[in-house]
């Protein structure tokens, strides 16, 4: 069933930090997204989770080419869009739209809803004004708003209704792919459920593909077919959502899962949660080797801090970037921290050989 | 439209003495250009010493204003003593509309160790706030003063309430930073708030709140601005400190998961009123109010059986002009004629301490809750 609508190859985005006013020189870079690759199948929902600052929004903006990736390729519907000019991009943007996090900031408060929703039609020169108006009213109905609210301003709507307006705008030009950047995190739980249901209904009605970015693991689990976990600019774990939540393989995924509060007082209080120590490191100067190693209970010296683990297939469509993936789940804190000695030696030897091989031509 | 509320009695086997904080029929109204906003409208609850009360509800349901009113932290607030039989709502509106001085008004009572905070003098209130009752706020970025070192702010808090020298206060400040898990507290005490991360700032806030060893800690969405891993650190910290010191905690949150993990008792608020009040197990296992069912149903769960979430239709009502009768009735799938006219009282169904404000029969409530609980049980089995 491989029919990718979007393919991301080794996308890197570094934001330079410069010094000097006349003679600017780059002194460092925020490594927001670093060497991320994945594909998105037509009609599926790919969820991306991670904590704030892990690069998930920057990745979304790279996919839309709202920020220019530093390197890497983005192939949308068989076409490499990384090198397209602005005018060439315009026709591609008809096929991919975005829904933003903040329904208060992402709608122009001085424009009427009709204008906001019809703007994509205008930009792409679709239809006469009368047709556009009909289309907008149809869209408002599709997202569960009253078509008569055409002439209202955004401030007359609640947060959930505004997010519906944002979704109507994204749907206006019949896109194939919608990138949702935290679409429900500003909403209350009952309204959040309404929007999640709406997104699911629209997907089955219009055959949409979603990239769904959120920090709430339960929300992502609910809506996604596959889920990728990002940490500090890297994609560390990627699997089908049932697989990822039942058998997390990366220690970070495990720690994230055990940090979600469970809305069941008996289950929640009995489990032993793995509390991660400390904060996410600075992306200007990320740790060497595996970026998670300073906080990882399984980190082994000379391996995890020396070499970066590659994303590897672990069976069941599960790819994980870790030398010592979790064997099963849930694990106690002690089990999390123990690594099979023999396996560690094996990996250590491999790592040493790999380093030697890499150095050999230089010698 | 007056709601008489069952006096809160600590029932059960334990012959507990009076609760630490006992709030009865609290009302807070605000005067705005558009009319009177009934932000808190007849709220009663109590907190026992050493326990955690979770107050849960969506934005705008009045959960924060309730706690601000208890501490008289509303600005330009008047306080009005009313007779027990008075039609409190109408009288308050009348007073507010006539008053030139006040833009908000609180009535009811909030007894803290037998002393009514709503009639206490401002000197007495100043001694209580930050001393016997401490509060932490949602946003650790804005609740610390950016132009003073955290040390200066902690020392100020200690010296306001304890008769000690600056040196001793500094020592206490360092100890309390140590307690909340800030590494190298001795050096970091002279840092400014911007030098700390979000999670660390919330730790500083907790250190400041606990520096005078309060008996009651009010935490208003303490982890909402934080990432999940940091959230679990902070919740663990609050729980540990509570166990060590026996502090009672009121945890205001919109996150049912947080409530399930930390609370002993739960108050569910909707549109300025309490709709359900019970122990945490009762609320999650035998919820009795349709709004609570809706809240629990709209939560995406780790192992959802249902493909669709049960959503609550519509929006919460405006508190300028709330619907008559049960405020949830317009959105409730179970509502019938009476719900739109009469106000349901918060009452128990027999001996238990499980209270709810709903006209459905006990049998209906039990049946619905049962349906819900079996669904949830299959959810969590994985």
C-alpha cells in the first residue's frame, strides 16, 4: 500500500546565530530540526509528538516551505518542492494547507469570516465572487457553523468556533494534505473532542491526509494512524500508533508515556512512573552522540555519548533510534536502567569498528 | 434563583474535627459594561487538613475566581453580609448596580479554622495570605518579579511572616530551594527568574509558597504551562512535600488526568456552580452528573475503544445571562421539562458524601455511570 503523498529526506533546519552588525558572522546555530526523514501515505494521519522546543513546529513549517530547510529534500506528490521558486510554490500550496494552534491569533480580527475563508480561493483565482460566496457558505456548513455567520467578525466566535473557521479556510481549495500544528491545544476538553471528531469526519469525507502535531500524547494517539516522536530536533521513534503506545521502544517514548496523567485514579496511582530528571538541553549545543543520553536511564558510556544511533527497523513497522531499545512495556524504574551486559559489549565492539572504519581512509 | 446547599459535613467512619477550610454558598459577581457577571454563584465545599481537593472545570467556569474570592484577592471588591433567607443573587445585583465604589462583590462564608475570611480585616488577611494559606499561580513566567533575584523575593516572603533577621531568612530560603530540588541552591539564590527554565521557576514558586509552612496551599493550574515530563516532576514534588508536611492542597485544574492522580476529593464546576462533589474514586467510577459523564467521555484515552469521542454539544453559557434552571440543561442529552425551569440542588442520595446537582433519578444515574465505567474499564485493560 505504498503510495506516499509526502516524502521527507534528511531535512535539516538550523537557525544561524550571528554576531556583529556590519560584518556578520555566524557564531552558532539553533539545530531546530536535524536530519529527519519519513514518508506520509495518502489518506493516513501521521502524528508528531514531542515537548516544546523539540522542533515539531519548525518541521511543519519546513514541509510547507514557510521556512527554508537548510538541507534535505521534500517530495510532495512525486514532485521535489525543495527548489521550487515562489511562483511555482503557489500552485503546490493549493494542495497543502495548514491549521494553526492559536485560533485567536491566526484569524485576522479586522476581516469578516466570509473574507477569511474565501481568501485562499481569491489567491488561487478560483471562481467568480458569487461562486466563492456559495463555496464559503458550503464550507461553513461542513465544519458545523451557521452559513449565515458569513458576515461576522472572528471576535464574535468562541475558541472552538474559531478553530472551525481555520479548518474551513484550510479546506477551501480542496487540498490533499493538511498540516495541523497543535490545532486543539488551546481548547477546553469538551470543545477539543468536537474538533477532533470534526477532523476525523472530514478526513473520511474528503480523503484528506493529515500531519497532526501536538504535545498531548493521548490526543495524538486518538487521531493518528502512525506516530513519530521527536526529541531535540531528531526523530527518535516512529511506529503505528497502537504499536507505539503499547510497545514503546525508545526510552524517551517510554518516559513520555509514563508521564501522562491517567484519568483513572486506580490505574494512575498504582503504576510506577519513570520520572525524567532535568530539562531538555539547549538545541544550540546539543549533547554528542544520542541527544537523549544525558537524561536516559539506559545510557552507556563510550556508546551513547559517542555515536549517534540511526533509526532502525525493529519489526512491526517500528523504527527506533536507540542502541538499547526497551524489551517490553511497562518497565519499572530499575528495569529501565538495566541494559543487557552482553548486548552492550556487542554494541561497543560494533561502534569501535565503525569508528575505526571511518578513520581508516584518513590514516 | 437561590440555591440552598447542603451544609458540608465530614461523614464517614472518622470522627474528624471541623474542616480546615469550609466555604458555604460563596457568590462573586462582577459589574461590567454589559451587565452583571455571576462568576461564582452559590459554591460550597470544604477541605480537610492534609487532604487534596481537586477543583475541575473548563475555562470560565469560575474555579479560579472562587479561590481568589476566598482570599479576597479580587480587585475593588465589596463584601456584603446577607441574612440566611435572603434572595442573595437579586440583593447582590441591586447592591452592585447602586455602588460607585465596587466593581465586584462577594457574599457567603469561607471559614478557615473557624475564622470567616470574608469578614476578616485586611490586616488579618495580609497575615493569612502567604502565611497560613499560600497560593501558586499558573504562569511561572509572570508570577515572579523579573527585576529582583529569586533570593530577594523569597527572603521578603519569609520576613513578612516570620520575626527573623535577614541572614536567617536567607538561610531558610536556601533550605526551601533545596527542598524543592533546585541544584546548587546556595549559588542559584542570587539568580534572576530569567535564568531559570519554566519547570525550575515553578519550583521556585512552590518554594516561596511553602517558605512559611502554610497549612493550606492553593495551586491554580500549576502545571498547565509545562511539558508532560516537567509536569510529572512538579506533581511528584507537590505530593512529596504534602506528605512530609501535612499541608492541605486545593488543586485547580482543567486536566482530569491530573485530578485523578493527586486529588482525594473532587469538586466539578460548571458555569459558576458546583455540579458534583465526591471522592476521586466516586467521581471517576460512579460519576452521577451528565456534565461529568461528558467531560470523561470527551477525554481521549490511552487505549480508546471508541473511534469517536463523546462530545458535549454546544458552548458553555454566558455568565451574563445564564439559562434558568439547570445551567447544563441546554447541552444535556438527558434533560427534560423540569431541568429548564428548576434549579437542581447539590445533594446526596442517601448516606454517602457523594453530592450532585441533577434531577435524574438515582436509577438512571447509576445505569449511565455503569455504562460509562464498563467502557472505561476495557479501555485501561491493555
